[in-house]
């Protein structure tokens, strides 16, 4: 009972921090009532708040009242907001369809149980994310130069972002001990918002169900084993989906979902930051192509998403943590590999045929061909996710060409995981193309 009480108090603190972000957003939102996205925005904002706090204040014993006071302020602000607007929370919640409550509860419960009943055993989980979390927990924060001065720490990748390690360490702190199960609740803090965001996606019911099945199904076990690549693919998809969706709805909430998804992406792993950069470039290229470059100023908001990642890059330097050395000798490795059979056999062939890219390309080709025969204008089709996927695939190829590790080992051990964002960009392009066809048919019928 004490364990549950401590976890509940810790979660209520996180929610209070998230309310500090949600309350200003809701004041500018036209939609009334509560939406599914509100739950995700609050939880994810609270998690990112804790992440930034712990990066800036490296010792939990220093200024330790900041988080409780900030959380309490969020709850007080929420109470005043509800009273001022005369909002009946029960009525507002009752407006959400009961079947979506049941679906959300069942799906969240299944994933939550899978997360906390599966111990930390996979290599990345044990040696990277939760090993860093254990260091943070026993050091009462990120610590100082001595905290991370561990010999032979090359494969621990201490330079990786610390969103999950910080959340896992904070979970252990809330219950007062470390084990191989409870710190994985940090994964649920990311998974539950993603489900609420997908339920908020305003498409036809079959589109929403298809997106939920695909975006949660494709990452598969990576959502509970402790590999971050599944969450990279998931939040890359959510960021792109709601960025495109916000163009149609003009909803502050949907813009916030996109920015928060990209922020989470960049705070999870280096690949997330590079995906965000690729998406930013692809957005500029696409808007120049369709003549909407004047809206470029709106895209500047995407740069907000790099703030936690940038803070970590600055902080890790002060902690004496240095990134993997991909630069030394990279030109020689690039030249020797790009003109060799290794480039064709080990990289290109594996990327295309040993991952889900070739399988995802089939429904994409079908949906775009079907759209052509249904007289959908090419400019109306979802090209932006495809451009982003191609750009990210080029990034993957470049990383393998310059990797200091043995090429066969590096490709074999990682290519199916790190290609997930490419696969999921092709998948959401297919779904959005079919949705556009259906929308066009509905307009014709009316």
C-alpha cells in the first residue's frame, strides 16, 4: 500500500508540473471541454519539465523544493481555472464517448502490465538507459565530473540524452529503492500519452483504429523491452501526423502535441534530434515547392523542440561526458566503403530488404496509385512524410558509412531498429493518402 501511495504522489507531482504547461495553452484554444490530447499534453509536459529541471540542477538535494512548489502551483492554477470557467469536470469527462474510455483503459493496462512485469534484460536497457538511471539514482542526480568517470564506459553511451534515465531514477526515488521492474514505469510515462494522442487524431474511425494498430504494432516489443528505437519511431510519427493535422484544424492543442512529440523525440536519443533536423529541412523544401514559403515563420516553432536536447549537450560537456568519436578517420572510412561491395550488400540491401521498408513501400505504392485513378491531385497527397523518410534513410546510410565499429556487426545489430522511423513515415503516408481519397469521395457524394 505504501508503494502505491508513493507512486501516486509522484505521479500527481508530474501531473501538477504538466498543468503549468497545459493551462496557458487552453486559454488560447477555441475548443471547449476536455479532449484526449489534454491527458497526453499534461503527462508529457510534466515528464519534460522534470527532465529539464534535473539537467539544470544536477543534485537533487539542491533547491529540492522547486518541483513540489511548481507542481502545487499547477494544481492550484487548475482549481482556479475550473472554478472561474464553472467547469463541471464530470460532465466534461462524460462528453468523451464511453467506448474510447474502455479502449484506452484496456490498451493502456495491457501495455503497462507488460512493461512492469518484464524485467530489465535487453542490452540497451541494461547497459545504456537503465544503467545511467541507476547511476543517477544512487548519485542523487546527474552529479559532477566524478559521477560519470567510469573506466571502459564506451558501450554505456553516457553521452545519450537522459529523459528516460531521469524518469526511471525519479521513479526509484519515489519508492525508495531500485529494482529491475519499477523503474520501467518511465516507459509507461511515454506510452500512455501516445495512446491518448492517437485517440485524439480526428480522422474517420477506421483511419484512427488503423493508425493505432500500425503505430503501436510496428515497434512491437521495443515499446516494453527498454529499447528507445520504438519510441523514436512512435513519436516521430505523432510529431509529423499532428504537424500536418494542425494545418487543417488550426488547433493550439494539436500544434502543442506536435511540438511536444518532437521535443520528446530529441530528448530520447541522438537519432531523434537528427530526425527533427531532417523533418525541418523537408518542411522547408516542401513549402518552397508548393509556394507556401511565407509560412516559414511558423516552422521556427519547431526549434523549440531542441531546447531540452541542447541543454543536455551543454550539460554533458560540464560533466566531462564526451560523445562517441565518429569524426576521427570518418572521411577515410566513407571513401573506402562507398566504393566497395560492402556499401551495396551490407548497407543498401539490408536497409531495403531486411527491414520493413520494402513491405511498407507496397501499400504506399497502392494507395498513391489508387489516389491517381480517383483524381486526387498530386499536391494533395502526403509527400512530406515521404520526403522526411527518404532524408532519414540517407542519414542512416551516412552513419553506417562512417561508423568506427565493424560494419557487419553494426548493421546486423541495429538496422531493423533504427530504420523504424523510415518504415513508419511510409506507413502514415499510406494511411493519409487513403484518408484523402475517402474525403474526396465524401465531397463528391454530398
